[in-house]
C-alpha cells in the first residue's frame, strides 16, 4: 500500500516537472569526440529515472473501429498553424530569451487549438523552430515510420526581417 | 488481437535511442565541413540511418525523426515541441551535435501503437 503511494507521488511530481521545465535540460556533460561535441538532451521525465519500471499499460477494450472518425487532413490544419505563427511573431524581432519562451508558447498554443478541433484518438506532436536571420544556411528534414493511411502531418512557416520560424504538426492515430 | 508484453520491452528507452542517433550522425556527417550542396543528402542520410536502426529494435512504436542542420554563423536557433500523447508509453529524445562549421539537431519521437 505504502509503496503504491510513494510511486504515485513520484509520478505526480514527475508530471509537474514535465509541465514546467524546458526541453533542453542537459543531463550529461558535453563530450568531445574528435572535432565534434555531442550533448544529450531529452525529456525531463526520463532524467534520473524517477521510476525504473514503467506503469503497465492499461488494456483498452476493442472498439472494432478500423478507421478514424475524422481524418487528419493537412489542408485544414495548415491555415491554423499559419495564423498562430503570424499572430505571435508579426511584431517580434529576434531576441534570444524571448524567442526561447515564444517557441514553447507557440507550440503549446498550436497543440491546444488542434485539440479543440476534436481529432479523436489522435496523438499530436507539434514542433516549432525559431531562428535568427543572419544569412546562414539551414536544412530541416523529417521522416516517419507510421501508418500512411491514417497518419499525416501539416507544416507552416513564417519569416520577417529578423527571424524565421517553422512549425510542423504530426497527427498519429492511436488504434 | 494479441496483447503486447508491457514493461521494459515496450518502453521508450532514451539511452538506447540516443546512442542510435549519435552513431547515425557521426556516420553520416562526422568529420565533414559544411557544404551547401551536400546538406540535403546528409539530412536524408542521418534520418534514414536513424529510422533503420530504430525499426531494427523491433518495438511496437511509430517513430518521427526530425533533423536540422544549420551552418555556424553566430545566428541563434530555438526549437520547442509540445506533444499530446500517453506519458507512460511514449517518449522523445533530442541530440545536439556540432563541429566547427555546423550544428545538427536530431529529435526522435516514439509513440506506442
């Protein structure tokens, strides 16, 4: 009984941390491998392994549904992404601290708006990148192993004189 | 439909994934200086190598792998992600790699089926 209570408290604590800390919590020192430095950053929930064994998966009953009721159509999501980016960034210039906060808040905002559209049984992953414009070159690529019929993605971009921004949303159907 | 064995075998193991990513990046672009005409190929190579190794793990996961390669110019870049998923089974891992001429940031999201 007490073990379960401790476990529940740890998980709850971990959940709280997850909501407030940043993606780039460095958990290891950078190591030099020849001419490169590799730093590892990962979700705070895995840091320190608060609970070594994962909670066992809850077994859900069969829904007997093969297809999602509402398909994740990228043409419907793309205008939403574009709107959010323009709303938040049209009056901004690049500033390191502000853009760090902005990227987190924009990704949160996009995710919340998509949740409001009620895509049932879809898991949403939303990534936002904001960069400074300094005549540098940048290349962004992404590949996925998923169900090509049911899963999809949508992306949007925005640029002004001092910054550029890219947002990508992936929607994956949970069978 | 058979039940998958829950526990360590079907969890998203961050250390394992981060090693895969590091090896993929080192193999694809380690020791190279930034070259505009090769960046496209490099991004594809990194991502494909990551995905191949991840699928070889044989876990019941869907993977999303993102790679950003940026020339080192003194410019700043911020990346954030927000996910709506099952915290107990899904996870992500991001590895940041750099050398004298470029940055490479690879993110892997693993979502349980």
